[in-house]
């Protein structure tokens, strides 16, 4: 089992007035199936 861990992540859009999230901590187990969703042209990796 592998784990991906992200600590203290914050994100604000350029020119945004408020952050989308701040100080996010996330642990993802490699046994999980994950999907990234979003509108076309919004910078999702291929």
C-alpha cells in the first residue's frame, strides 16, 4: 500500500478575492480509485 500525502495546501485563483481553500491536508490511499472532474479548458492534467 502506498499513500500520497499533501500538507498545508492553499489555493486562490489569480485575481481572486477569496481563497478556494487554505491549509488543506489530504491523504490518499493507492487502493482508492480517484477521478478529477472539471470543465473543459480548466487546466486538468491529461
